[in-house]
C-alpha cells in the first residue's frame, strides 16, 4: 500500500514539473515612469543564454518555460527580475537608477570609469548624433556637437578630410590635430571609417584626459568605441542614405558691363571693364556644376550568447561631386568576434577591418589647375558654349589631336585655363587600401585583478597619379603633357599589456589602478616619379606612363622606421564615493630622441552633493581640478645628425637639409614639445537630473616649440631645428542640456559654448627676425607669429596663432584717413606687415534640439561662429577683372566717391587689388567669419509595426548646410585653402561648400 502511495506522489510531482516546464509565449511592453516606451531593453531568461530585446515601441515577445524568470535591464534604469508564473502578458515599468545615471565612460587606453569619478572634462557624442545626418566623412559630423571642438572644412568635395582642433592651436610647425584612438589603440586616422560601426565617440579635450598617451596627446584625443556582437537572437540592421548636393554659396557677379578695358569692348582678354551690355549673365557658373549625389549603404549583423558574440558589417559609399567627373567611392568591411571561456575568466576579442577608397579626378583649389579660376573669371558677355564642347578642346590639324580651346590662357600671377579642359584633361586619381587586424586577451586572476594584452596591426597602401594633357598651361606643363605617379605603403604595429586592479581597500576607500607597457613600430615606404614642371615632358603627347618620362624628370624614394616604447600607470582612489584622486605617469623612449621623457598628471574630483545632500533643485554637483603634462613628438629625423645629401633632377648634389642646431661650439639636444596644462570645472544637475550643466576653465602652455631657422653659410646644412617658442591657450567650455517631457512629447535641447584665447608667449632669440612666418605667399595677407615686444604688435602685449597681416590704409595721428592729393586714391602702408586681425573665432555657440512625439522625431542643429577673419583671393581677382558686384555698382554710380573726389572704378579697384599681385589692400579683402547656420536638420517617422520580420523601420528627411541665418562674407567663411597650419584664414577659388538634402532609411530585422 505504501509503495503505491509513493509511486502516486512521484507521478504527481512529475506531472507538476511537466506542467511548469511547458513553454509559454510571453508578450508585453516596457515603459519608463511616465509610461513612455523604452526601445532596446535587454530581456534575458534568468540562468540561461536565451534572450531578446524590445522594439522601437517598447514591445517584446519571447517564448520561455512557464516557470522561468525574466531579467529586464536598460542603461540608466534599475534592473528588474520578474517571475513568469505561467502568464502570457507582462507589462513592465522600469524605474530610473541614480547610480546607473552616473554612467560609465570609456577613457584613455579603453579604461572604463564611472563618470562621476572623473577629474577632467570629456564629452560623449552618441552614434545616433553622428549618424543622424550622414556624409561621406564621419568627422564632418562633429561640427557643433561638442564644446571645445573647432572643425574647418577641407579643400572641398567628397572624401576630403576636415581640420579638427581641440582647445586651440598648440604647435608652430608640428601637427595640431588630435590623436585618434579606436578601442583603446591609436590609429593613423579615422575619416574613412564606417560611421555605423561606431558604438560611441568620446572627446578627450584636455591634457589630463589624454595624459596616458604621452607625446601623442598634446592636441587631445578622439576616442572611438566600435560595435560588438549583442546578447540575444541574431539581429540585422540596414541603413541607407541618399543625399543630393548643390552649391551653398556662389560669387555674386555684375552682369551689366562686358569684356574690354576703359569702357571699350575688346576680345581676347578676360577683363570686364568694357561698355554696358544687356546680354550679360552668370549662368555659365551655375551650368558648370551638376547635382552632387551621395549614396551611403550599410548592413550589419549582430548575434551572441553568454560566451560568444559576433559582429559583421559592410558599408558602401558612392559619391559624385558637384564638379563633373569628380567621384569618390569607398568599401568598408568589419568582422569582430569575442568569446569567453573557463567560467568567464578568459575573454578573447579579435577583429579585422578593411577600407578601400577610390578617388577619381579630384580637382585642385586656388590658382593652379583649379576649374574655379577660369570659371569665375570668365569675361562677361562672352559665351562659354564656345569653349565647353570636346572636353574644352579644339581640333589641331598640325598635332593631330584636340588641344585646349581657351583664348585667356596667360601667365598673370596664376594659371588661367578652360574649366572644362581641367576636369577632362587634368586629372588626379588615387587608390588607397587599409587593413586593420586586432586581437586581445584578458584573464581574470581574481575577482579584482586581471591582466590583458592587445595587438593591432594597421597596414596601408596608396597609389596615385596625376595627368596633365598636352597643351595645358605651358608655364607648368611640357608640350606633350605631364605625368606624376606616387606609390606608398606603411604599417603600424601596436602592442600593449595592461595589469588592472579594481578593489575596495576598506568600506570607505576604493582603488582602480592600471599599469602596463606599450610598443609601437611604424614603417613607411614611398616612391615618386614624374615630370619636372615645364622643364621636361613626355615622349609622346598624352603618353601617361613611367616609360613616357624624358629628360631630367623627378625621381625620389624614402623608407622610414620609428620605434616608440612606454611604461605607464594610472590609479584612481575613491573615498566614500565622494572624493576621487587620480594620478597617472608615462615614461617614453623613442627612436627620434636621445633621452626618455616622463609625462605626469594628477586630478581631484569632489561630489559636493554627497556632503551637503541632494535636493529637488540640485540633484548632483561635482567640482574637479587637474594638472597634466603631455607632449608633441619630434618630426621624424629631426634629431638625426647624419642626414643624407640630395641629388637633384639635373644630377646636381645638394647639401644636407636640416640638422639639429649647432653653433660651432655647442649642440642643442632637441626635445619634444611639452604642454603643461591645468583645468578647473564643475558638473551640476538640477531638477531631478533634467537640467545638466558642465563648465570648464583650462590653461595650457606648450613649451619647447620645434621649428627650423636658416643655417649660416658653412654650417653644413641649409637649416637648423631648434626648440624655440612657447604658446599659451586658455579658455572656457560650457555645455547645458535639458530633458523635458510633456506627455508623449519629449524635448532634449542642448547648448555648447567655447572660447579660446591664444598667445605667443616666447620666440627664441636664435630666430633673427621678430616673427615666425606661417604663410606669406598668397599675395594678399600673411600669417606671422610675433615675438613679444615686436613693434608690429601695435600696443598688444602678445601676438596669437593665425594673426593676419597685410597692407592697410594710412591714418594720421587724429585717426583721419589719408589720400593721395593728385589721384584721390587712399594711401596704403609701405609694407604688408600691418596687423589686420586673427583668423580664429572669438567663440563658438551652437544649439542642438531633438523632439520625439509618438512615432515622429525632429532634430536640428544651429551652429554659430562669432568673430575671426578670412581673406579672399577670389574677391581680389573679381575686383581686378571688373567682375565683382560692387565694381558694377560703382560704374552705375558714376565712379567711386572718396574724400570728395570721384575716382574711376577701374582705376580704384585695380589699385586696391594691386591687379591681383603683391601689394593689395589686405584689409579690403578680409571679411568677418561670423556666421550662424542651420547645419543639420532631420525629420523622421517610425512606421508602426506591420510585420514580425521588421523590428523597426524609420524614414527621415535630412539636410546639411540648409541655410544661413546670418553671414557677412560673400562666400562661406568656413572655407579654407587647406587643413595645414598655414592655410587658415585664406580662401582662394575653393570648390564651393554644398547644401545637402536627402533621405535616410533605417530598418532592423
């Protein structure tokens, strides 16, 4: 009897277990405290690898055992574990977690830190912000997104990289660009990466944040964390953007006066000082441009469980510029996998990233081989249709091929050629490949101690050639044309080992410390062969081949290898989660220097609200202060005392180039530039974390500036490297953001403010003049760095980086402008070294707004730059040639009225422009850079769920450079001749910036 009862009990228990073990389909919705849906909430079955996530509307469906428990986690919210208990519907409301809201920030070397423990300023730019209005170059999307970040457009066209400067220019002749770090490892550049692979982007503006990178960190760091495989079922994401470009700003021309001089019509010249006409128009400019097209498509796959995860992506970029024939293409492939073993004590991560780019017929700017020059200066009244057929050519029976059809080609300070000939017969192509392979392993020795090793190998190659067709400008090209070919390759091998500890020493004291070493080997190899201007040509017309080179053509090659090693350590001590003390140190050895260098930093952060208590008005307040020293590495070979002799194209032997300074009795040991920086700041959150304010004051002094001076005769070199200057940058950064909810409407505005003041504090007495010349060859303005005490400072105590100098008008002691008594023309200074102003803005201010309402989302970025100057060679030439709008208005008015005299417009504008040669009134062609623009606009709609296949589908109307709210310059004042130090504050026949409008489609599967 007892045995039967026992068997019955077992049967009942088995049936009960079977019932509870049955799977049920659970559906539900996850919302926040205000009943707004939370997308991408992680939902995991407790004790298993099974999981899913919510869609864009917060909905989820998962099949689980009826007796299972579900764990709901979401950044910024407290996790919840809920037992299913056989239910098929679960609606979950997650509460915010104040501790989670503090967030985790990725810092130098990829070390994760709590944001409240940081003693320095740092700014996060989310992947959503970067990809909202996409372009071919991800770095252009940083403009206006963070305080302390100054972005200048590149030379124009798709694929061109911008100039990015953090907290001002710090180096006279070295680079001023930040270091780019991907997943904790420095890389050569980031402009060609797939923006969809970015998980987050952290900007380390100051020296303290970047101190662990030592001699690479003087200009700050942009730190990118890339996507990894996500826990849960396999997900596929697709993004497609199509945008269309048109010129943002074009020159304003007069159309009332035709070709000629002195009011008399003349043909064969490109001057427009002829008689009044009724047939003039500037349609040839607009008709030259085509609608630019940009297509960016990406597809990614993510999958993973508790022990293994994988991420795979492919992106394709195809751009057709506004200038016909100029094309840019790029392919990006990324594969990344991670795995855990031995009860999660061993973590492995590895990946490969390939980037292949192709740029076809990229056009130049400024005076030489720029289609803008001949296009903008085309004489009024002539017809461009006569010169555009046959690619700008006309048949030459003698030579048996098409030659350039252009009657205005003459050496007049520049290269005036047919714009259609340039885009068809003067071409520049380049092909670049880059492969990045990386791997890492981390072992948890204990629950508070681990050791990790990482290796990254970055391999790149480039192949470019330039072709100038026969009959191109004879000043620069031989009779049969010109050809140049450049091939280069290189690699970077980075390895580091990190020992990390995160331990509570007591109930009140915690320490987070890392010690390690790194080794970097950089190699490069380059060859160049090409015609030597007009001094030699090709065997046959348009025979673009190395075999076609003749005479004393140019042939060069170079090979370099550099090794950098470092040991470093960092420790952060926390006391009662209130007081945090940071200290770092890095000691470096480099093959470019003879001695090692040490870079320290220290910082303190104090969470004030942990002492005085948080209130509804002030929910969080932190004060912070830091000091750090970082460097800017020496140029390659700068410290070498055995530089090679050179051999010219004519086989002449040239002396050694640049050596470290030698006076004949003593030798200077060159040192890397060193920045000593301190900053103070505060982070405050108000009204239950709805209003967030961050303010930082910084002061950075960069000493031991490295630049060259002319060596005396008999020195054995043409120039010497010296350490010879000090530059100071100090300023204020502030950001203010607000999170507002009005029912189903969410509004997130943010404001960023930046102001930097630059001073040239010292220039070496070894520099025999009172200035260092950054640029003096544009015939209009000069860029001088002045020694303190120079007479050219005109009463100012210090000069500044990118101070502009040129000829200015003369005034007497009473401030009355002086004029020539005979001609009535204004008098100009005798030299072109008079101070005009500075190219850098006084401050930056931008407003970013994001709205979401139900399935709609709207965002727009208003970006303002206030102050700063830019000079324009384009406007100088338009005045000289009688094409500027104001030259036509002056003729309509009967002349230029100055000091009671009426002056001929042709005489006046020829005088102040110096006929586009040296000696122009630089002040007359220098314009305010102040502008306020609608930089980005996105209006999107997320479709209601219509299929189980699609998790979400969003369609957005997007625009970049939509309109100007305010602008005084007759061109886009963000344009610059290039991204180099000496190219700022000057515009010269640039490819116009573009207004882009299009659509973005995003879909998740």
